[in-house]
């Protein structure tokens, strides 16, 4: 496998060299995921214990077939490995794309992109500790007296994975806001003036989360609205980029 090297904006690479670099970064990402998957399989009981953490007391996942405990454990290990390997996978993706940007664009976006894995993991942690337990308490208790409530393992772990990933992705909102403001596409003042539309968009995104009830929707919205407001404050604090020319005044 060829050694990864830093590629500058002015470097001229052939198509073969670009494909070779892409192949190498894909191999590194796959290797990282494979190692993470091996660790998760090795510690499968611990992974299952963590995944069952948000469940209400007295409820355990149920399997219905002889092979389901094995296949469900494998699927859960894949999800856990993706969470563990994601920072490296994102880094490899960013490192491949950044040379295509100018020095100015790279200087603006690189600090923001480095925050992406941290924000994703923060969203996953919030979904695991707050959103998922609240959703399960509501959904499993809804008309519980009319049903023999049982929880199939595969469906529960799929619900958990989709919720964690969806909220982790939604926590990328600050990167998008800081990116468009630092690149001069919009101003913090324009974002603040259209705050109501941003909150409406956040509500729609929260409503689209898997299995989300109204209570959980509001819980999911709360940190996103806070992140939106903090992003506007941070964009204002950063101010205009150094070297930017002030906007030309219009005719009087």
C-alpha cells in the first residue's frame, strides 16, 4: 500500500494518482473499521450491555429464532464499530477533499471539519442518555394495559442505531452555520432575522426521527435550537475574516 502524502492545492496529480490516493484512504478506513469491529465482537457482551442501557427496568430484548442472537449481535457490533471508527473515516474523507480547496477556503473550513467527529459523538451521547430513554418510556408505556408488550431485539437495536446516527448527524448544524457565515454566503444577522424558519426546519427534522413521539421530538429539538443560537453568537464573535474588504456602499 502506498504511503499517504500531503497534497497541496497547487499540486498537479494524474487521474491514476488521484485514484491511488483514494484507494489508499479507503483501505485505511476499512482497516480502522475492521479493527474496531474485532474489538466490538471480542467485547460483545459489554456492547450488548451498553446498548440495553436505555431500556426501562424489567424489559429485555427478545429473540424469536435460533440464529437471531448471533445475527443480532453481529449487526450491533457493526453499528458500534462504525461509531468508534467514524472519526478516522471522516478524517480520511476530509483529507482527500481539502487539497481541492484554495488556501483561503481550507483555512476557513479545516477547523470546522475537525469539529465534525466531536459534534457527532456529542449527538450520539445525547441521544443515548436523554432521547432514547425518553422515547422508550413513552412508546412502551403507551396503552401498555391493552397489549402484551415485548421488545424484539433486532427491531430495538435498529431503532437505537437509527436514532443515535440521526441525532449525531443533526448535531452538525453548527458546522453548516459557521461554514456559510465564514465563507460570506450569509451573515449572522440574516440568520438571526430568519430564526423562525430555522426553528421550523429543526422541528421538521426532529419529527422525522425514527419512532419519535411529540415529547421526544421536543427533547430532540432543544439542543439543536441551542446549538443554532450558539453558532450565531460564535459567528458574530469571529466577525469578518481578516483581509476581507467591507461591502461597497450603494449610491446615495
